[in-house]
C-alpha cells in the first residue's frame, strides 16, 4: 500500500513524506470519527496522488539510474483510495507525526497552499 499526503507541498517534501509514510505506515486500527480539532485541508486529488507512485517506486530502487528512464513503462491503476488523517503535533516551527516521526516545516505548508 502506498501512502501520500493529501495536500500539496513542494516536490522534495512531498517525496520525503510519501516515502516516509509508505515505509512507516500505521498498523493500528483507525478511528472512524474525525477529531474536534482543526484539520488541514485536502488539496490533492487521489488521482494526482496515484500519479506520484511511479516516482516513489523509482526512489525506492537501488539502481535509480536504470529505473528512472523506465518510469514511462510503469503503469499504475488506482483501485481504491482512503483518506486518513494523521495527528501531527505542533513543535516550534514544525509539525511532527508521533508514530513515524515525520516532520513538516510549518513554513513549507504555507508555501504549499500556493501550488
């Protein structure tokens, strides 16, 4: 299963989050209700998140120089998608997800809103 942020951010952060969430995806059961706290808006359609799977696969590859030229040959089909809100804790200038320890600089979230 591949994970992707559901919001737009700069490409290098998007790739880091996609890889980190895919490697360290939560194993526990998800809560079915939304928290009462404010939620960051969803700004990335599932179809665009699916398009990022090719580049995520290529970045996992050991032989990237051979893999990247073949990205056009990789066909990805989205069978289903789920929207999962992860809880990030505000810590100084960053948001940190406790399970994965992924860090999102608050300033980059602001830049992502303009993408």
